[in-house]
């Protein structure tokens, strides 16, 4: 009888504690651990890092580009130009020799100079600095918005992951509670078997009551095996979300069986969700990114202006001296007047994409309102279901203990006792399922509101 007294005390405590606020620092720690270690979330983090690297790449276009260039040319043959220096100067030199009665002015030959330079080098540093380029500015703004898009994607996944971790934790605790109920039920059946064996021994009952109790125990063992499988599966899934060993131990917070307070008005919750949901921010940043690309394509009519500076050595023979050193400064202006209407088509694509995103934004807003609406009423239904199961458990417990007492006194049939025990066990299971169903509905409502 001490066991039954303890069960009654446990039941009364459980029913009284059902009004407490469902808060759990332990579960919050598990959520934080999952947000740090989940592999899918780490993949989202890498996408952000990649976008940041692309942003730094775009920033680098503002700075000058410095290059070192060197080339050395050997050539023979090819086109050449004939320079008739001999035909031009030899008559003059002959006349001068006659006038001076000397040979001071020798005869020279004509020259053939090839176009391809032989034994020629150019070694220089080149600096290119953009002075005006709208593509660089708007390209950088587009990269900035892309970083925001990836961060919004990560925030969306964080909200989803936090909900999954909480629900997985509740499911794990639920399987533990079911196993606990089955274990206590097994104790009840074992004691009932002993009572039946005693009654048969004293010739107050026939042997079928023993066989009936043994059959009930075998049915319970099948249920226990199924519940154990569910516990192992829920444990593995919870650890998977946290990127831990699938068989890692999970700490239990029994206070999570408590019921949370009633949520605020439905319209207030819808307004809150429209402010806090990361999905909407993700679409907003995507619109901003496409607007930056649109401005980039709209500014194609503007020219680009660069300054190019060269300093180095150039000449025949690989030497570096004052005769070969040089510097050169150029200003390069490029103005694309016609490119086959490519930019116009890009502008059309950007405008269509922006309109598509705006439509998606309105659609997601409606979806969020629907999610809040469904989660709100699912939570209210779960709360009412819990209240009903609490009342049903109280009645089933009282009926079972009264029927058991009457059976021991010979005032009730064995079939009545079995039915009362089955109803009591089923009521406990339903009450446990209802408790954690309420916690899961609260987690779903929190996710619909954009909580992490």
C-alpha cells in the first residue's frame, strides 16, 4: 500500500504543479550549444564569411593597382624599312672630299631596319588608379547587401534550429516519462500477480487470474520495448541537432512539465511576428541588393576615368641607365555609348526580380499570420486537452485504487480490476502526452513569433 500512497502523492503534486511557468535555463543552454555547434548552421556561417570576403574584394577596387611588367624581345626577319642614307649622303661626301682634297668623308651604305626589335627590353612599374567609376561604387553596395542577405538567412535558420532543439528535447523527456509510467505500471502488475497467486493459494480465486496478470505483464513488456526504441531515437535526434555523439547523455529538467501562461491577444501576436521574423528581413535585404544592382545597371551611361602611370627602363640591350629610363602618365576615359541594349535588358531583369520579391514579401506576411493563427489555436487546444486529461487522470486513479481495494476484499471481479488498471495507465499516458504536447505547441508559437 505504500507504493499506492506514494503514487497518489505524486499525482497530487503533479496536478498542483501544472500551473507553473515553463522556464528552463538548462534547455536554454542546450539551445545555445546547438547554435554554436550545429553543422548546418556552421555552413550558413561559411556563406557569410564568403560574402564578407567578396565585399573586401569589391572594396579593393577603390585602391590603385600596382604591377611590375618586364619583357625582353629577340627577333629576326619580318618586315623591314629601307633607309637610303648612302644614296642621299654619298654625293655630298664626295663633293666635300674634292673641295678639301682629302678623304675625311667616307662613303656609307644604305640601311635596312626591321620592324621587329631585336635585343630589346622594357622593364617598368605600372600604377592604375580609378578616378571615377560608378560600377565600383554600386558593385560595392550590392556586395554589402549580399552580406545582409546571408546574415538574414542565418538568423532564419537559427530560429528554426532553436525550435527543433526544444521540440526534440520535449520529445525525449516525453519518452522518459512514458518509460517511467510503464515501469511503475509493471510494479503494479507484479504486485497484482502476487495478490492473485495468494488468492489462488487460499482458494479464494481460480488460476485464470494468475494467467490474466501474466498476460498483462507480457503486453506491458511489448509496450516498454516500443517506448525504449522511441527514447533511443529521440535521444539520437536531439544529439544530432547539437552535433554531439548520438548516445551522449541528456540532462533532464522535470520542471518542463509545467504549463506556461496564456499568450497575448492574437492580433498582438501577429503584429509581433511581422516585426521579429527573420524571413521578412531576408526578403528586405534581397530587395536592397537587387536595388543596388539596378542602380549599377542604370548608371551605364556614365563614363569611367582612370589614370595610368608607367616608370621604368626601355631600350636595346638589357641595361639600366639614364639613357633608357622613362616615365609615362596617361588619363584613360571610356564611355560606352552602345552595347546592344544589354544594360536595358539587365535593368528589366532587376525590376522584375524586385517586383517578384515584393510579391513574395506580401505572401510571406500572409503565411506568417496563418502560422501564428494556427499555432495560437493549437496551443489553446493543447491547454484545454491538458486540463481534460488532468481531470480524467484524477478520476481514473481514484477508480483504480477503489477497485483494487474491493478486489482484495472479494467485492469486485478480476476483469473490473484489469479494466480499471488499463484505464489508469492510459490516463497517465494521455496526461503525459498532453503535458509535452502543450510545451511543443508553445515552442511552435514562439517560432511563429520569431523567437530564438
